[in-house]
C-alpha cells in the first residue's frame, strides 16, 4: 500500500515505472557486458549491458552539490562544509588560469588572495581578473583576452543565510528562482549519482535511475541520476552512507562529510537508462520509492548479483 499511495501522490510516476516494467518483463536476469569506450569518463572503463543499461567499476567519491550549507564567503568559519576554492577557476589578465583546488597551499593562499581582489573590483573587471564558478550558481560575464568568461558573480541564496547557491543538474522546474536552494536536489536526503557527458550521450538522462553496490558491503542502493561530472564514481552523501551501511543524516560536518567514500575501483555502478522522472522538491522523498521500483523492474538483486560476476573487475 505504501508504493501505491506514493504513485497516487506523484502524477506520472506510475506511468514511468510501467514503461520500465514493460521494457524488462521479458528480460532474464542476464548481465552480459561489452566494453564501450567514452561512457565511463576519465580513467573509468564503461560497459554496455546486453539487455539494457550501462555499468562500470569505480570508486565512491562524495558529491555535496545541492547542499544548502556547502559554500560561504567565510568558509568553515560560517559552517560551510566545502571551501570556496573547490568551486571555481581563477582567470587572470595575463591569460593564465588555475583551479582553486589545485593544491592545499593554492586553496587557502593564492586563491583567497585573488578572490578578495576580484570581489573588491566588482567580480567583472578584466584588468584584475575573474573567477569562473562551476560549483556555485553565478551570473554575469567578462571578456578576458578576447574570450568570454561566463558565470563570474556568485549568487547568494534567497533566504538571506549568506550561503551561496550550490546547484545540481536535476532541478525542480516549477521553482524558477535560481537563488532558491530548494530548486536543487538535497544530497543529504536523496541518493543520487553523477554521470559524465559520454553516458548522457549514450542515453542516460538526468532523472533516470541506477543502482550502486560496494564489493565489500553488498548493500544495493538504488539512486536517481542528479548531476554531471567528469567520470562515473561520484554519489551524494545519502548514497555513500547507505552503501556503507550508515544512516542518512542531516548532521553533516567537516569531520563526517566524506563518510562512505571509497578509493580504488570496488564499487559497481549500474545505470538503467530509460525514461526519467521530473523532480518535485515537495515530494523528494518519493524518489527513493521510484528508484527502488526501477531497480526491481530492471532485474533487482538477482540481476545485480549476475552483474557482480560478469562485469569485468579492474
């Protein structure tokens, strides 16, 4: 009855899951895999599954994008769990550029010094330099050496908290204000994963589903595809914690922000493809039910067990 009530409250979800069920009704639990270049992203071998979907062995890096307390001008002094340096690239008047996170010394030293100068100049003065933000919602643009640099003035959240807006690619389109943090997927509550561009080109859309399982824990965690990134192998704190057997929590700190992270390539990621769902922030918790239904439609635990055996391990 819980699943049925969820479908009634989320218009269109039952149709999506019905399509998934129809597409897999005749499928066996087979998981034959063939290598496919370009879909795994940097340093990750991707595999196409014979009866639909894609898989890869990778790590479990933590993607905190979408969290309301991710970025603040005062960094950890204000309670932010990410340093501003990981969210942007500095472009200087002489044409040189560098990522703020290139080293610890750069992060807390050179980056913050240049950031202060650029901010004092109004963010868009080409004679001083700009920051190209990719981890924070930003507007405005400037021309540097004949090249247009967009997304240079970071946007503060509408609630007056002083935190910058941390976005995800999957958004609630009914919330049109980009400064409203509710527009984006909360990574502390929603098990979500990152996909590289090659996988998107292969047909894996934002709002579609998949499953991740650690080789050591054997805990299958269905997820929604919520963001883009350089490679397969990044998940939200909610996904990483569940895969590690830890409880989901809103109490995230500098000490526990990376709980569940896995180095190496001991996590099997499977992306089902298929039709996506539209994200509704008011019903964000229902994504777990939808992801579980998609997992069962794809073949569930039995098919995943076969994938663990048949997808070549690094």
